[in-house]
C-alpha cells in the first residue's frame, strides 16, 4: 500500500483508513512530512501495519520512515507463511509472534542502514521510530521502537494499550530504530481476545490520544475514531474526512508536528 497518501479500503475481515499529513512546524520551514505508514492484508484476514516517524532533525528522516515501514510489513508478509503452515496461528504460543516482530524490526533497521550507505550519509540522517502491528480477528501482536502508540479495542469496548511511547535516558529523548542498542530492550505485546478495532498513531497525536496522568489511552479520543471507520461507506469521502480531521483547528492548536493515524476495524 502507498505509505504517505490517505487510504481507505475494505480488505477481507478488515476496513482500514489511514493518512499521514504535514505538520505546521515542518510546513513553515518547507520540510516534507517525515511520517510514513504502510499496511497489507495477508491470507486468512491477517492485517499487518506499520507507522514510522522520521526524526525532524534528520536530513533524510522521511526516507528512513518509508524504508522502515515498508520493510517491516514486507518482512512479515514473507515470513508469516511459515507461522501459518506450522499450525493454528492463534495457538497459545507467543514465541513465534515475538520472533516474527523482532525479525521485522531487525530487517527494517538493516534496510535503513543500507539506505544510508547508498545515500552516503550516516544512519542518524535516516533516524525514525517504528511501530508494527500484526492482527487476526482473535489476536494482536505489537512492537515499538520510539514514541507514538498502538491500541486495540475488543467487542466489549475495552481499549487495550498495545504499546507505549519509548523514551531514552533523558527527558524528551526519543529512541530511534538506528539508536545504539535500540533492539536490545524491545517489548513485544501479544494480546488475545475478540478484536474489534485497532489504532496506530505517531507522537504528534499523543497529547490528544493519551491521558496526561499515566499515559493510558484516552477513550474519548479513540471511540469516535473507531465509530468513524466502522461507518465508512464511501472510500474517497472517508479519506477526505480523515485528512480534514488531522488538519482541523482542534488538532492544530494542540500540536504542530506531522501526524499519522491508522484506523482498522473488523468488518462483519
């Protein structure tokens, strides 16, 4: 799927609407949107999605975000067949999901580093965060390097924090995929239950999406988003509405950063 353009499409079990938009701070300095997203639907209704936020201080952060998100999804697509062929993908075996996501992160990191060599710059110039989610109707596996967040929601309306913003040693320090030891302390979360919705977002939306105290998912932000994607009837209109929301005064008065929001719902 295209990484930067808004998307909305029904694919098997899933309906997905996603967009990355340029923040005002980057617009002022005539910088491109540094966010990227990528997603695919695999066999048996398996959704694979990635959201990446290139560092604003990195000269090629946008390229790093695109390379990382695309490589992560493509790696899972290539390796998922081995999991599916080994038996029930929903079996109580978390190791295979942890390995799958770890492999995707490692492949994304390597791809970004190789791109840096091709561009004749240091990997730091392609610095990016990365969130990866693999979801079936009965399971969500997620991993994250850096800030941003991924959440799930079950059929009973319970919102589950799949990931949490990952910070460095100092205040406001973000860990990037190319940071030293970035892959040594990753947390893989495998949640099992009846999946209804998924949301993934870059850090530009964190102030609206997370509670100030504790950093838990803020339900009043997510429930209207999930209702929106569940009621999509026209793909083009859904794309326009999502972009309009991300560019609205409600959002722009709270953040001037680039914004990515990926929403997915199970289609009955």
